[in-house]
């Protein structure tokens, strides 16, 4: 049984942090750029980025006095693997449902 990191799930559950992740999908950004694009105050943005960083979702690169944030791939791979186990389970259930419905249809079909 695969267990998903609850820190990642918790960090992504907050709407502002999810918006930050969506921005960072496109490119790496500084705190100021993120704050500007989301119309948030910089201290508030920094707090959200700290949570994302502690959950391992983002990493920071220091360039002089700028902090540039980018997404890390590992947490999203783990999330995808975790979700894959559910996709497999549901596909099997849908296959069984298809088989059952086909059997019902075959039984109702006058030949």
C-alpha cells in the first residue's frame, strides 16, 4: 500500500499556495514576481512559499539578494504514483461493470 505525504497534500490544499504552484508550472519566479502576479503582499507570499518549501514542493535558488523559486518534480511524481493506484482500482471496477452490463444486455437481447 502506497502512502502519500500528507505535508504535500496539506500544502496544496490551501488555495493561495495552489495558485503559486500553478504560476511556477510555467517558469521560476522571485517572491516579488509571485506577489505581484497574485496581488498578494510580499510577507504573505513568503509565508506560503515557506510552507511549500518545507513540504518539499518548491526549492529556492539565491541570486544575490533575490530568491528564485521553482517547483521540484519529486513530490508531483509521488502524487502521480499514489493517484495511479486509484486509477488502476477504478479501471478494474469499470471493467467489471462493463462486463456486467454487457451480460445484462445479452440476456435481454431476443435472438
